[in-house]
C-alpha cells in the first residue's frame, strides 16, 4: 500500500486551508457589483395570498428591486419537481402538487418563499423584506401525517386528493398474512421515527451571477451535487440551457443530504440577477435553515413480526405513513419506498415480508433524504422489534438475532435487494467482545448500588449503499442514472489532476482519492490534485450522497487509472524497447520486471507530451476519462452496542459506552472512516436522545427553529466511541468498498433506545428520549 | 454610522460601520477575514469565536463598536507564519475536522481553554468547555482527542521554555 496508498492512515491534504481560516465557502465569495438578497417568507402554515404591496419596500434605502412569483412565472421559470416516479398499488402515478419557487396565490408552510428583495447590503435587504405588505387569508392547517389523512383535514394541493401522494406496497401480502396467522408468537409495535433537521453547520447559500456580455449564468451554491443542480435547473426549471449555466459548489460546510436538493433560493437568485442586472447573494440565517432545509424521517409505523416455535422469524408486516411536508422535494418519493422498504429484511432470513407505505402532504417543511435516508427508519423498526421480541420470548437478544442471521451469499431478500457478501456474526461477536457483554450483569449491579439504572442494547443494521445501478433505479422510477464519472490528467512533468463528479463536503476526497493514485503509480499524494465541484471543470457527475463516493466515485477513478496505466506502460515499453507486458509501475518509476531497466514516471509523462518518440500510431497526451455504473448496491452492515445509565430521579440518560463493529469492505483511509462513523453515531444518538423538530399543531409554527430550541448534540452529551471494522470485500466494485458515510446514523438509534428501555424496564418510549419522557416512563414502570 | 479602530492579527485597522454591525460582520465584510464563520443567529454554535484582548469571544455577540480599541486575533492570525499553532497542528493530526466550517471557532475556543488550564485538561473538562461550539460532522471524538493532545504539547513546550 505504501505510506500514502490504499489502507494508509494519511492526514488530510485539505485540512491546512480549513485550520488556517482559508477555506472558501459560498458566503466567502465576492463578485464585483454583488448585492444582497432577503426572502419574504410566509408566517402562516396555510393561507391564500390576497394582495402583495411592495411600494413601501421598494422605497426603502438601498433597495434595488422586489420581485414576485407572478413575474417569475411570466419569465417561464418552472415549478420544482420530485425526480423519482412512484406508482401507487392501484397503478396510478404519485400525485405531485405544484411548487412554485416563489408562491403566487397560496402558501403551504411557515417559511414558504413569497418574494425576494435585492438591496445594497444584507441589512437593507432584510429591513425592506419586513416592509413588504402581504394580505393573507389564513386557512386551516395540519402538521401530522396521520391527521392529514383523516376526513375533513385541510386539502393542501388540489392534485392530491385527501393529501395522499401515493399508497404503495412491496412484498407478498397474502404470504405474510398467512404466516402471521399461524405464528407461534407475534411481536407487535407502534413505531414513531421522529422528524429531524439536518443542520449542516454551514447554512445554505446561493450567489447568482448573470453575465450579460456572454448571456451566461454562474451559480455558487452549497450543493452536494452541482452537476445535478445544473441539469435540473436547465431541464426542468428553465433557468438557462446547460451550456449557459455554470454551477460551482466550492467548500461546502456539511450536507448530510440536505444539500442534495435544488431549492427555490438558487433558482430565484439566478433569475433575480438577470432581472436586476447585478450579482445576487443570499445566505440563510439559522432560523431560515430550520424552516426551509429539507427535514428528515417523520414516519409512523405499525409493525408485526412473526416467529415459529423455534424462534425463527417467519414474516414481517409493516404499515407506514410518511410525512412529506408541503411539497415533494427532489428525491422525497424514493426515501420511504426504495431506500426503506427494500431493507426490511435486515440481516435476517425472513421468508415473507409485506410493507405498505402512504406518503402524505402536511403544512410543514418538505421532507427528504437525511443521513441514511430510509435505512435508519427500516433499521429502527426492525431492531426495536427484534429486541422487543427477545424480551417477550425470554431469550437473549444476541441469540435471537444470531439464530435468524443470513449466513449464505448471495442472498435474495423478498424485497428486491440481493445481498452480495457479509458476515453478520463476525460483527456481533466483535461488538459483544469489545463491549464486554458478558460482564454487563456485574456492571448493572454496581450501578444499582449507586441508585442508577443500567441498561444495554444492541442493533444489527444493514444498509444499501453505492447507489446505484442506473438501469435498476431507472426501472424503479428514478429520473436520473446513478453512475459516476472521472478523468485522470497526467501533466507533462508527471503531476496529476483527478477530475471527479463526486463532491467533498467533509468526506476528505482530496486525500482519499489521491491515495488511489499514489497506490497505483507510487507518486506522492502531494503531486496529485483532486478537482471537483465545478461544472466548467468537471464534465458531468452525480455527486455525493448515499455513501456512494467510495464505491461509485472511486471506481470511476480506478477505471480511468486503468486506461492511463495501460497507455503509460505502452510508452514506457517503447522507450525501453521492452515488451509492454513486462512493465510494472511502482514507486514513481516504470520498470521492466526482473531487470534494472527503468524510466521515471515524469519521463513517461514528458514523452507522452513531447511526442517525439511514441509507439507508431499513438496519439500524444496522457489523459483518460471513464464512467462507472455499478452493477449492484453495496451492503455495509454491522453491530452497535450501547450501554446507558439512567438516573431514575431526573430521567437523565448517560451513555457510558458505545461500541461500533462495522463491515465496510475494503478501506482506503481508516482514519477518515472512523471519523465518518463517529459523526454518524453522534447524529444517531442525537436522534435518540435529543433532537426532534416540533410543529405546533394548532398554528403550524415550527417551535424548534433555533439552537435555543432544537437540541443539537454537544460535546458533553456524547462519550468517546469504540469503533472497529471487519472486512468482507464487496464483490461488485473493483476496490471492494461498501461505503461508510451513513452507517453510524443508521445503526445507533435503536441501540440507544434498546439500552434505555432495558434499563428502565419500560418499552413504551419514543425518540427523542428526553429526561422528561424517561422520567415519566420510569414512574409508569414502577406503577405496574 | 460609527468609527471603529482596532488591532486585528497585529495590524491596525479602522472603518466606518453602521451602529448595528456585529464584530463578526466587520471582520468578514470590512476586513475580508472570512475564516470566522456565522453558523447561527443565537450565539449558540461558536463558529465565530475569536480572541478579544486575549479571551475567547463569540464575535456575533458583540458590536464592532464595542470592540473598538481592542486587540483581536482571528483564525487567520493564529499560526506563526507557515508554522501552525499547536492546536491547529493537533486538529490536523487527529482528524479533528471534516467539513471545516466549525473548525476556526473550535480552534479559537480550544486555544483559550488550554490557556485557562495551565494545570492540564481531562476529557470531561474538554467536553464541558466545548459546550458553546457545535460540530455536526465529527461527533466531537477526534476534536476532544486533538484538544487533549495540543494541551499536552503546549505544556511540554512551556516546561522546556522554563527549564531553558
């Protein structure tokens, strides 16, 4: 592997600019003549817009213009769309309501954009935004999905009768019902997956610049996938043709899914720049982020898990209602269907599975993929249910899981996915050993002496990453292919640029992608630059989400490297008058195997560009591109164990140890992988203990719209984590990588909740398990 | 409008600002020191921490005019030329950052924390004192590791300086 190659714990190349304050995020960008925007947003959850008066606002100091949705429509800017078609079980297509980038006659959630104010300074824009006078007629609103389905609920979009977007199913209902009917035991649960706000630390931002001379637009935006943004803004929103639109996502301060989507603000800033003739920058404040970033999760589910007399799982039946908010965000429809229900087999052999999913409009912020996207919801319901079943059956939770593990691969589940490789018992064993599971009883007794309730819980997750085979997702309704592209450019003196369609917003691609090149040619990573995030530099890409950049993005680089290596070997063979098949490239040198004949790497590169002495017929240059389309999903899996102490007097939960044993396949940089797991677990623990987006049911106001009200995990809420990995290489990609970005957020919530409910002896507890709820549950348990 | 003049990263600077201008906006917009970040509106996240007269301060909690006459150090002024400050070096070595957005504030808070604890730091203290800095990427694990490591390095080099 070399000291900088695959598997090496290399410190990150990108760190220097971030630790010295030299990172460049969208809000740091300045364009000559740039002005500032503020959006006027709906204060109501549901209302008709009766009248908009901009006279006063336009007269405010520094104001350049105030623009409305009507003008946007006149200019032909299109509605926002959801790019994944789901059909209901009756065959009808999903019912998508219109989402205008600026609302024209109706607002559907608090924060819905109504107008944009452009002014000399940000403060002036905000002052003027407050002076825009809008007359609303308030309508009844609804925030909970279950309520939105009830008769008499307010109708949110005319397109979706009864607020139902789709009623979808997967699996075999008959077989599932039959298995449940003759089961020896059925565990039934009502599972709520709380609504979360992703909260990347950098708020969303957009800078739109229309260049009149070139009739060309540039958009700097906080995006995880600038090419997708360009494609969607061109093809669907009619902002500008692709060749007239450049999208740049520079340093981006975290995404976690929330920066995949194309939001109204970037569209409106681009349009407003042309309208006003000045570059227009908008940066969200934190409350705007809370109100308008796509939220995550928000499922309500009834589940039944059936067992035979030997405690083997025979069936799983799931009925889920998913809250989509006021509009269908870009990939929202895929989350509770193909990213969720296809993982309901978990790590277990379950002969019959049936899931029904209803997607529902409410007067809340749009909901879409958030770290894990569907897979945390599947894992939470499965792992809470399995653990509960173990308690009901009076068997050890580890043994019950082990008895039902899938052990032979490939394994075709009843819900589309075909798992290619894994060793679930290995992760379970590793986690139990690391957690000293056997010594728990002693620790529990010791805690009891201190008046503390100690509990232990586990969770065995599986996820589908490396999204995704394009033809497969196309057949399931995706509007795009999910391949990745790469280009490897060797310069004349041997330094290398790798252009990638992946986008790094914390993942460390500038280091790990360079490690691939170092591994291949033995050149130092400092001679390798990773270029990403700019549609003018990188031709095309699908971006970074779904733990896909290793499995898919790096595989594309490998394909391009293969081509470069092949040509370099041909050149080296020619220079040394040797056979191409005898050339090896290592340690920065091309040599003839078994001899001392060699040519330094830079000379091979130079020869390619001087072209004085190339093999007959060979084109000059050393630059190759590749597209990689995965042949299957990848299936990271693992076991998480959480141990807690609950103070029965206060309800405060302390996590006393957290163990993660993951199988991510091959690993490029263990330091970075560990960091991804740490961060994922923190978000999962946040979901379990602290976080919850809360709307006031009567008014539809988001009451958790700042860091004063929404409990973000802080350093003193979390322990240090014990993480380890095992490895069953992924057979479907050239690097054997499975992906590690989401595992922590997927595997941890049920482990935490299983631990707390074990500690307090009351299984009736929902996330977030705040001290108040835990305290009440402890008291309720005592009464029984 | 008010006039402000202060020393930032060792350089005398002055400007005329709207009275309501926060120090963070003066640093970012008037001086172009964009390493100091704004991550919230309620002085919770700590991405904007700088040193004012040697103490860690959230630069979104004070007006630029209040800082007039003070000496301010931002993340851009922490390293000694090309040589990283030990806290910066420790964040890199221990992978204490991912997206980098909270990092400047984290490093400025950590530097102040180490200064205030010449007796050394333990994990619980570091976690408690980082309460005013939010990170969404790292789960704090490696940040805590980095702060503890930097604290050790700095007390060693201080010890050496004393011995000399």
